[in-house]
């Protein structure tokens, strides 16, 4: 695997030096050093640098590479637009299926999902929709409360999935309901595993979910930019990085690569599967603790745990008292093309204001389209008003509050 990794890294570094303006001056470095040594001569790349000089990081043959535009999920309130090869989605899914196979998943397995997709036909009593493409039944995370969870549980009992997949915040809400009402409902699900995605797992949630569903929790680490992907194994909840997906580094506050097991630092990745915008030594902004390679599963991959960063769980309160994760509200793409910064503000349950700082190209039609997109997502449970503002102040530490709530009860301010 090391030989494959070296070869793949040499190709991506050579491609970058030949094609990308920001790296042309490093051509002699790549020619002179072995790939992993050459990599250390490349500068660290952060989101702000990429945003301010995107043209400097696009390859000369950009238009010849089949690609599509993407954006980050906007957890910082400031989205990054970038590009991925068209084939990268199928490669990504292959890696996902490979790691899910560690807990018995195959593409033919029946799955129930709790994620923030668009729900077009949710009614007062039906909070799910089929998705035959992925052989799954999608459950709305926007309508989960004490009055509706019984219907969710009964539908799960009828559907009989082998796996549940979704946000820890939504699934733990259902797990808590099951724990409190197990004797009343009599419903027993036969699950192979619960697959948790898109949010960090809070203390106690893993144990709560495993006890409620009588199965193991499986989680993984990844992001839209596709430079690092790591999943748990059969024996450990530590994240095992896929060496053929990207190159993982963990650095200290001074940018030095950490070598000692147990040291905390920032996750840095170099992607191996995307040429339309190769990200080399890309700073993810996420913190983790580096672990040794040895594991009882037998894989000698780079490992880490204790991830902190973009995965925090934050909630807004719906009309019926449902706790709606910001991960479920997450939206990105062309709708945010002219939005510089945004922030959620909630004063009353069931009502949410999206405050946006916009560029000169923002139109009334874009504002209307954004508001309609949120309405399609949340239905009657949450009314979202889009409001343009001149400024969204940062905290004294220069951080952006993604959510500000002035409710009498509910979550307090959370900083990103």
C-alpha cells in the first residue's frame, strides 16, 4: 500500500507542478525528492487562501477535465465553492461501501435514513418517503417530537431495516424514546448496525443508541473536499484513514507534523482522487489526536480519534417542540453564490431567521428561491425568513456564531 501511495502522490504532485500556477515553482522539488519528502516542501493551504485566489489553484486543462461545482456545507457560515471530478462521486461511494462492509453492509441491504433531504410529501401523519435508488426509507428529522416518535417507531417496525443511517442528534432522540417506552411499544428492531454521519457524537450518545437498538454504532470522518476519509473498524472506534484516498497529516499550532502517538493537532489532507482542483496539504480546521498504527483488526493504517471541529451538534426548536439539527438545515450550492456570510437567529419556537450578508449580485429572485428551498425542507414545522443585513459581527475571538438563540428555554449560544 505504501508503494501505491507513493506512486499516486508522485502523480498528483507532478500534475500540480505542471498544471497549477500556485505550484509551478516547486517543479524542481518534485523532480529531486521522493514524493513524501517533496510533499513537505509544499505550503499548507487554507480555505481563505483558496477562496481569495481560486484561479491560482485550477489546472491549465481545467475545462478538459469532466467536473462539477460543489460547495462546503457552510458550517462556518461562509461557504467554500470548489470543483470535483465527475468520477469522484462513484469513487467516494466505493470507499463508503468498503468501510460499511466492516459491519456487514452491502448495497442491497435495506436501510432507514434520518438526514436533511427534501421531503415533498410529508403530511401530519406521514414523515417518511422511499428512495429506491439506495434501497432506503428516508425519515424526516424535522418532525421528531414526543407526539410523533411513536409513529416513527411503528413505521420502522413495519419496514424492518438492517441498518439505520443518519445524524446522531436525530437517532439519539429516537433511541431515548425507545428506552423510555420499550415495554409499551413491544417493537424490537433487528439491526446489524447504526451508521452515524455528519455530526460529532456527544458523550453518552453512542452508549444510548447501542443500548436502545441492541447493536453497535459505526461512525466515520470525511468532508466535501475529499482529502481525508477514515472509518472505525470491527475492533475499535478509532478512525482508520484510507491510505489510497489521500495523505493524512496531523500538525501542531506551528505547522509541524506530529510524530508522537497521543499528540493532538489539526487534520491536514492531500487528496488523491480529484484533479479538477487538487488540494495539497489542505487544512481542514478539524482537531484530532494521533494514534499508533497497530490495531487488533490487523490494518496498519494511520489512525486518530477525539475529532473536534465542524461536527458540533446545534439545534433550533420547531413549532411542535421538535429539536431540529443545523446539520439537517444545511444547504449549499448555487443558492449561496452571492452570500458572503450567514447566521441563523431564533427568538420563537417554529420560527427561524436566516440573516445573510450578500454581494452586489444578489437579487430578490435569489432571496425568494432560498426561502422556498427552506420551506420545501422543513414544511410547516419551521418557518424560515431570509433577511439581508449589512454586517454579521464576529465574537471577540474572531469567531462566527452560526446560531444565535434568544429563547426562554433551549440551547445556548454555540461558537464555531
